[in-house]
C-alpha cells in the first residue's frame, strides 16, 4: 500500500514579495514628495520673517530720522545673516544684498526717501531654488506683501 505524504509550504512566493515591495515603493514615493513640499513651505518662513524684521527696523529708522534712504547718522540694526549675527544698514541691502538667516534667500532693497521695497529671492546656491511656487517675496513701506509667480501665490507663500 502506498501512502501520499502532504507537504506544507512555508514562506512567501516571489510574486507575494514583489507585490509587497511595489506597495512599499509607491508609499515611499508619495511620502518623499509630500515631505519635500512641506520642507519648501517651512523654509519660506526664512524669507517672510527676514522681510518683516527688516521692515520693522526700517520703520524705526524712519521715525528717528524722517527718511528711509541715507539717514544721518546711518541707521544700523542687528540682524542674523546666513547664521552670523551682525549689524546691517539699508546700504548693506542694496546691490547684491545679504543672505537671510538660514541662507536660503538673498535680501535686497530698493529705497527712496519716503518709500522702500524689500525683496527676498531664492538663493541660487540655496535649497529653495526648486521651489517653483514662491521664488520671490516682496514687502513695501505700506505693508503690501507680494510674491511670484503671481497674486494667487500670495496666500500660499505668505
């Protein structure tokens, strides 16, 4: 008499393993994309904070000297630029400008006696160069905030 022996299989088949790996890869791709966008939005605070701080200091200078450009004596204020604490005047912001606190944005100013426009532009060497939604931020003496690529970006950028 012959007996048949039944064997039981343990472990995973190759197909089951490939399906599991594909699911993990898909979830990881979604997570990395969302995380990158979150980090970009978080780094935008570097620009908006810097513009707001500088605007506040310019207003203080204006109340002391009655003008934004070339007050005498030169109005300077403490500011952290690219991680380094130092004194800044509006003259430092003209031309190439200075870096924001984390170094992700270049800060510049267009100044006249009774007005100014502060601009924060994503630094070419910074980590925000890939931020397609909010490359440039502006703030003027009236408190008007703007950003590029356009007005619809203002609510998302600021």
